[in-house]
């Protein structure tokens, strides 16, 4: 048996949380799907650039006892004046959460506590298709708990969903889950934050975080969705997001990937209603031997949709960044307006970036364009900063920060923008 097969078989030995009724049926179907699918290999076209072999070197065990953290332990991750849900190793932590700012018109709760809610039953597992993706199937069967956000009005405070992974004696598998349902004409900002807790132990901790998020935007709803992946550098992170955008809705996403030894984020956004808008912004910022893969697909299925996408990769050391973005315009999607841009910065001769912006257009009445660039730090700008007394390291750091800031500054939460900026400068990213 290969290392790939052994790793997968170990994951299948995981512990599924007790459930009943409709969720029990969904879990059973997902487990059967996982067994049939197995991990993707290099023969899968969507995975040919992504080296998963470091993941296969570990046998991941289920989390059976959950760590107890304090607010002091997670203080550096907190977002000021937010509605906060905290999960530790996949389990909901009521004592670390703060729901006091959740007023009327918004439900922010543990997903398991809301299984009787009709919105949960109607949408859970209906958008992230576990029949086609082994990682989604594993999450759907083995998730311990998750976040449920249901918005029926305008929510002023951002909803911060913080997933903390702790270090354990043996490699562990964690399955974060999130369902967001936006009612007609609703407005909200949701932050998904994936982080590792290092405690006082300076040794690397190996864990596998397999996250799934489903988002439903009904007519004229507006969601600003922020995703921050800052796992420990020895961790593995696979994330999947599926978004359904109804008539006149606006979905704005900003996704950042800083952490993990190997990470991948797949985002599938489908325009279901006329006039919907989708705006995707992404940044992968990696060094050492990190691998960061971003796969997106925007589907314009009906008329007069609009989508914009800007994705940036910054690669240092011997790291490898991958971006594959596909825009599909279906036959009936006349009047589509779509642009896609991939801009990339290489900081090392050993770093590697693969970028694949793609258009598939099946309607002539559209305006679509895309482009990609890969370059290095501007030598003239570097010389100018050095001539003003900065060291070369400091000058390179500032120029890199400026390149990344175009994406980070799109986050609609000033305190989070400031925190991420300080982290970048402190770590000399």
C-alpha cells in the first residue's frame, strides 16, 4: 500500500460525532463517497501542480479530547468589536466566544445546536458537493461542529469565526465547517480565521485542517467574506468554499494564505440569479518550502452578471505558489462582464509560481478579459530606498509589504488590516 493510500485509510478510521435524522443520512452518504473517491493524485488535472506527498508522510488521528484555552491564549487573534465564535480543534468553545453583539436579525451559533433549523437542513451539504471531492466528503462525515450564520437584516459588527488548532503528541485531523445563509436584502461581514496555537512549545506541531464553507446569498443580499489562513508552518490545510449568488446579490471575498506547509483553497462561486456580482481578491504569501495552491471557479449561469478577480502570489525561499482561476460563461449568460488578473512576485531564484487564468465562454454577448504577470522586486525602487539609508533587507520587506497591501487593504475591518500588516513587517515577510 502506498503512502497516499495509507494516509487516506488512517483518516477513514476517524471518529464521526454522534448524529441522528437527516444529518446521519448525509454523513453516511459522505463516508461512502470518500471511500470511493480517495485522495486525488498527480493524474488529476486540477492537482497536477500540487505536491501532496508531504501530507502522505503522516498518519492523522481523530481528536478525542479537546484542549481548554483561555482568552489570553488567543488574544493576538481577536478582532475588536466583533461577534465571535471560537472553535478549538474543531469543537465549539462557548467560554471563548462572545455573541453579545448579535442583535435581532442575525443568528450566530454552533451548527450542531441548530440542526433543527430548516435553513440548516435545506442548505447543509447542498452546495459543497461531497460526491465529487474526497476532502469535502471527509469533512462532511467527520466534522465535530461548525459555525452557522443566518442573517435577515443589516449586521454592523463583523462575525469572526476563529478556528484554533493546538499541538498534540500525534498528528491530528481537524474538520472546520461553516454555513452562512443571507436572507433577501441582508448585509454582513464574515471573517473565517484559521490559526495554530503554539503555546510555550517551540517544536513544530503537525496537524491536518480540512475546512468546508457553504454560503447562500438570496436576492439582493450582500456579503463581505474574509478568509485568513495562518496555520502553523508545519501544518496542512485544505479548504473548500461553495457560494450560491441569487438575483442582484453581491459577494465580495478576500482570501489570505500565509501559513501551513502545504495549503490549498478551492472556491466555487455560482451566479444563480440575474445581475449578481462576485468580487474575488486573494493573496498567497509564502517562504521556505511552503506550497500554497488557490483554485477558483466563477460560473456565470444567467444574464448580466459581473465578476472581478485579483489574485497575487509572493514566493520566497524554495516555496511554490499555484493559482488556477477559471471563469465559465454559460450559453444563457448574455451581458456578462468579467475581468481576471493574476499578479505575482518572485523573491528568490529557487521559488516557483504557476499561474493559470482561464476563460470558457459560450455566449458572444459578453465582455471578458484576463491576464497574468510574474516579476521580481523593482531594482530602481530597491536602489532608491537603500539610498535613503535603509538596509537591503528592510527595503525588500517594505516593497513586498506594499505589493501585498493592495489585497490586505480590501478587508473591511480596520483592526484586522492593522494586525495583519504588523505581522508581515514583524516576520520580515
